[in-house]
C-alpha cells in the first residue's frame, strides 16, 4: 500500500465506527459519531501543521511559546455526506475557511458528476483537507482533487472514515503524493459500488433521508 496511506487503529475510532455500522443507530447518534471520529482523525492529519515562536505573558513571567503559524487552512467537504465531518475538524481549528464541492454518482456509470463548487479565493495558498466519510470507487475523491489542482492547490490531504481497497488504490494511483487518512479499510465494493461491509449510504444516515 502507498506509504502516504494511513489506516487508523485507535481503539476509540474503531469502537465508534462499529456503532456507525449498526443499522439500528439513528441519525442523531450517527451525526455525532461522524463528528467525533473526524475530530479524532484530525489530530493525526494535522500533525505537521507549522508552528512559530510567539511571546506571551503568563501570570508568572513573559515566555516564548509555540503557536500555529499563519492560520492557512481550508476544509472542503464533498457534498453532501462530507458535511457531517466539518464540525469535528472546526472544533480543532475554528479559524479554518470552508469550501464546498458538490458531486453525485451516476447510478449507471458510477462516475462522479459536479453540480456545485464554491471555494475560498485564496484556496491555492492553504493546506486543504478534503472530507468524505466514504471512499468507495474513488471517483468522487479524484474529481474533487482535480478541481482543487485546477485552482492551483498543491497542499492537499484526504480524509475518509471508511474506505474500500478499490477507492484507496484509485486515489493513490491518481495522486500518489496526497496523504490519505482512513478510519477503517473495509473488504471490497459490491456490484453496486457500495462498500462491504460498510454502513450503507452515509448521506442518508446523516440527514435521515432515504
């Protein structure tokens, strides 16, 4: 597997994903778990954010501390399911700008189709975290990153909660330089392009639609 692919084995992430899979988990709890998992994954995905020296005065004395440098971060969820991960990341970095890329999967070809794209004007100057709970065929992830590359983005990371080997391979082959963070690597895709065992349609379960 590509050295830029990180599959998490943290007990908290594993436990929360197990609850996500249960068909009896309702939308409210499902949304909360998606946010919590995104936050836990975000710690590792943002491990290499740059720091700079800043002087502060404590109640005791003045000292030099390390703080994030520049605040140049953007979060780009792939609509609509990616929205479920946004608040988990914003809880860690509330100053981040948020863009949106809207894609839907053609049910016959399984290829992604764009219907919306709105990004911060300075997106090319930022570290961009692309969010999608499910990395299935990899088509939507590749398409979203294509859009970002066309806008000059060179510092991109991709985060998904559950991934299929086929999706990881497709994204890794298309962009071997882009780090991929997955909460869990599942078995395969079925004939309809859904992850097995997976958790069903993440968007439907987040928003309570069918």
